[in-house]
C-alpha cells in the first residue's frame, strides 16, 4: 500500500539531510540502503528533488551520483527577478527571455530564441570565458562579474549574475541575469567631474568655502581656508566647525543656523577668531542652509572672509573720535578679552589632549589584546597587550595581516565577513592566533566592526584561553 503524503515528505527530507552530510554525493543504491527505502522509492523522491532544484544527479563512470544542489526553479526566477534575464539550457541554447531583457537588448524575441548563446549579436556573449562560466552555471556553480557590451551603438556597463536553474522537466539550465549599471556609472562619473570642477573653481579663491553636514561636521574645505587655519584638508575633514570659533561666538552661530528656513535659507554674521599666531582676528561668514524634502536641513554651505584688517580700520576710525584715556581703556579691555578668549581655547585644547592621552593609555594597557584591521586585512592599530601577547614590537606588528595573525581565516571568509559588516554588532567566538615565533594558541575573541571618520575597521578583542599549542604553522 503506497505511503501517506506525510511519509513521502519525510522520506524526501531524510534524503536531503543525508545528501547534506555527504557533499561529494551518493548513489541511489547507497541512499536507499542508508535510509531503508526501496531503490525505486528513493529514485522517485530524487526525481522530485531534482525538479524542485534541490538535488543534482551526475553520471560518474557507469554510476549516477546524487548530491545537493542550489538551483532555482526557472519559473520562480522569471517571476520574481527585478532584472532582465536570459535562460539557456544544457545545449547552450536560449529557451526563455524576459520582456525586460528584450527591452535592454533592444531586439525582438526571434533574434534570441533558439540561438546558441555564443552566436548572439552582442560582444558580451561571444567570449570563451563567458561561455565557460555559463556551462559551469549549468553544472551548478553560480557566478557574478562585471561586463561591458555595446547595444545599438551605446556602451552598457552590466553586472552579470549566472544563476543555476532547473526547468519543470527536471533538466538543468542557466539564467543570465543582466543588472544594468550604466546609469549609475554615468551618474558617478558626472558627479566626480562636477566635484573636480568645483574643487578647481574654489581652490584659488581668496575667501573661505566650506561644506558641512547637518551636525556641522566639515565635509569640504578649500585650500584658502586650509592655509588660514594652518591645517591640511585631511586634518579638517570630519572636524566640527563650531570648535573652530571662540566659545562666545559659538552660541551666536548656533542661533543663526536655527533661524534658517527653506523660505529664508541664508544669514550672515561676523565672529571673532584666534589666528594661528595667537592674535585676535575677525571673520565674516555667509551661511546658506541646504534643505531637503520636509524642510529638513541636509547640510550647510559657508562662505567666509578674513575681515581683520577691515575691523581694525573701523576701530581706528572710531578712535579718532575718542579721547586718549578712552582709547587706552578700550585697547586694554580688548587685549584682556582676547587673552581670556585665548585662555579658554587653550584650556579646552588641554582638556582634549588630556582625554586623548588617557584614552591612548587605557587602550594600550587594557587587559585584553585589541587590534584594528582595515579593509585589506592590514593592522591599523594594536595596543601594547596585543604586541606582548603576539611577541611583536609596535612597528613590527603593523606589517602583520589578518591571515598571518589568524591562520584559520581565509581570504574568502574575510570577504564574507566584510560583506555582512554591521557597525556595533558583536560576535564572540573561540579562534586561534599565531605568535611571531610561529606558536599557535587558542583565544576567545570578541569581534565587531566600527566606523570612524568615514572608514570601517574590524575590531578584534582577544584573550588567551587554555595552554598554547606547541605546533608551529
């Protein structure tokens, strides 16, 4: 008596789990023997799994080997895919084309349907490398790579995704999913050209030009302001604008920014400044708010000039109408005020330096090894505990990469970790580290990604557990 639907479903699940434990594959006889099924029953369940794209059957010599596959039913792919798709079978012939693919390739279905993929009139499909990747996708190996082709005289930049698929008949195929990045490439190029033109336009201006985020973090400064501030552009980008002003004028600037609206987006004000040589100066700033939908500020554009000489001329003109006593008193008051302002700035600077020194001390003397890696796997910074644990000096450890430090991490795993990087998300694992002398030892690692100054870093906080392994790798 045939089994129930639940029994058949359980048998299919059991076959899937068995194949998952044997990635190199099993024969139908081996599957039937391992699960206590009749060979014909096992073959029938395997046929259903093949039609659903969950299993593949390959002929190896005189035997057929079954193994798990990662295929998508072609009907589901064409229904849910947001990008143009061309489907080919095991004979390299085009058997299905989505309407969006016809629109992208700008041709009727007759030009593509039934043709060999290498015979299609597009340079993308004619290279031996592309044909080989298609055949590998039919065998179950997906691929994702950039490509370029010419369509009706226009060069298109595509990202090609080769997806292994299964037809309703159970036969294997490959879906060529075409992701058109032409508009994005052109927009990026135009944006870069505009940025270069803007930088060239503002580079030689005598005035100051700044762009900030809504929180007044500097995003752009021209060369004139860099020279005036006595700092490089790299030092200024990511710095807050308000700390560049004396404490008394920060509140005035805040109030001016709060008053900006889409209807009245600009304001101007004059503020004092302490020059790099310690003298008191004056600046005039024209501030324009950049607003998005809903009237929310997306940033600010600031154009400034040094009006110290103009302000000094004003003061001199006023002095002609005052007597000598008031002139001396006014000068004395100005100098005292300048000194107080300078002392406040110096006090703030000393406080920041003390906090920075304390943070550096705490980082270096932490009980755990703390190492920051950049995107390429190079060590960006390591504390003294890490150097002592691994046997490196502060200069030597900067030459070590993640792959030299942790032999269990491969380049592929590193790329996968960065592909799902999420700042602040922590992961605690037990792994291994390698000392300078080659000794490998177990560590308990807390991993996380952190973002600083627009860059992402991988943070590893490790603590040795157990005894060190004596093997050297």
